[in-house]
């Protein structure tokens, strides 16, 4: 059931939905969470140092940082077969074969916390790599797409009526970090099978952006109130996507769906005022859930270019783009992509998600089989 506040929101949308049918939503708001601009790193500061025992390492630390991502340049003569990306606790979150990027640059996964360490070696004859840029996230929470009071909570703290379902499905949802131009961003994505993940086209819509992207699974607060930085998996390619439906299916390395599971997509349209929940990474934060006063409102409304969307009253924020809207059976019924509009009064106090059944129809028409 929803509160009176959100019931009023529903009424306003219903009254204004007819006029909204003629308007295409061109601006994605609030869109991906901006984690920061690229900070150039000079040669002296960015060079890996040789440590006792012959190992190479690079360490960056800033007390106010909540996450760090590094751009690494690999010399053409690279021979070492392993670099480990570690967080402040010394936990390895990603293992990279630098030979894959010989003579090029690559972005590491985003490391949660104030310290990023990259370790390699020992190999005294190996040409030393260099960090050429950093993205340091020092941002605070922005409540742009919160409907009424902020009712987001850490998944670990959730004790609501969907507890059994949430405990089963939340593992398949991760934080997707990437770089576009000179800015770092974060969205949400979820596994469809062992190696494919779904997010928004406005998050990862080109192969160039995919090449910078990593999906962190298990980035969340644990029952003992400590932070798990998760495990990172690199974006390999875009399998399929569409601008109008604002979705992208990504193939990621390492088959994370084997360990973290995957979500089932609902072939049916959601019902009016149907209760739901959204598991997400708002503002690039550890995994959270919106379930209180979270419901679908099935006014047929404009999405990115056509009437593809359902409205919903689930709390989200920048970075929630690509989150699954999930029903009581644990199936994904919609793909969140638009927060409260700044330009269309019909959507001032409501969020929007693409109806999953419409995406499934598109996928089927392009001879793509998700259940692989």
C-alpha cells in the first residue's frame, strides 16, 4: 500500500498523462552519478615503485575519498601477467593481465574507500607501468529523485515483507562504473545470465565506454556493519541495445552470474498500483533498496522517444539508472531510467522505468536469446 502523499502523486500523473504522450523525454535526469573529473597524474607521481622483494606497487590515498578509479598506461614491452587492484583493507577487488593492454591505457575498477593500491611483480626486467589519471569520488548524497521522505535503506538492514525474495535476488545486482569523455560515472546493472548484464543505454551505449566499464558485484554493507568492496568484472562488449528503449545488454568477463545469480524478466506488463521494490546503487553508494511506498503506476507515458514507460514511486538517485524494478515474485517488471523531471510538470514528483515486456519483444525481434 502507498501513503497519501504518493497517492496524490498518482492522481496528478493520471490527469496529466494525456498531454505527456506527445512529449519525448530527451534529457536523462538525474542520469548516471558523476563520480568526478579525471585528475591528470604526472610521470613522477604516477610511476609504480619497486618494493622490497622486487614487487611493484602504486598507492593513492585521500581521506575524503569514498571511491577511487585509476587509468594505467602499459608499456609495449610489458611481460608481467598480473596486476592486482586492492582496497584500503588490502582486499583484491580485481586481477588484470596487463599484457592485454600492451602499449595502451586501461581503467581499473572503482575501489571503494579512501585508498587504491595496484600491485604487480616481481619481475625486475619488466618495463614499469604508470598511472596517468585518477577519478576520485568525494561527492555527497543528492536526493533529486527521492519521492517525499528518503526511505532508501541498506539491503542488509531490510526486514520487510519481501525479505525472502530480496535475499535471493539482490546478489545479482551490481555497481557499474565507467568513464565517458573526461568524467567518471556510476550506474546500476544486473545479471541476466552467467555473463550478460543489463543497464541503460544512456549509461553504456558505445563500445568505447564499455572498454572503460567495470561491474562490481557484492559492493554492500555486511551484517557486521563493515563494507564489502565487492568483486569487479570488466565489460567485454555490448551484445544489444536500443536508444528508444534505453537499455543495453553487456557481456562481462569472468561469468559473474555463476557466483551471484541472475534475474528473470517478466513477459507481462505490470498491474496498476502494483507494489514493487528496487535494488540499486544510488549515488554510487553500497547496495540499497527502496520498498516502502514503492509501487508501479501504469499510466502509459512517454519515455526517451515513445510511450515505453511505467511511472513509479520508488526512491532513486543519480546512479540508480539501470536498476531493476522487481515484483513480489522476484521478476523484473521494469528498467528504471528516468528520475523526477525538471522540465515536464507531469513528472515533477514521479520516476519512470521502461516496461520490461517491451524490451523482451525488442530482444526477440533481434534474434537474441537471453536464457543462455
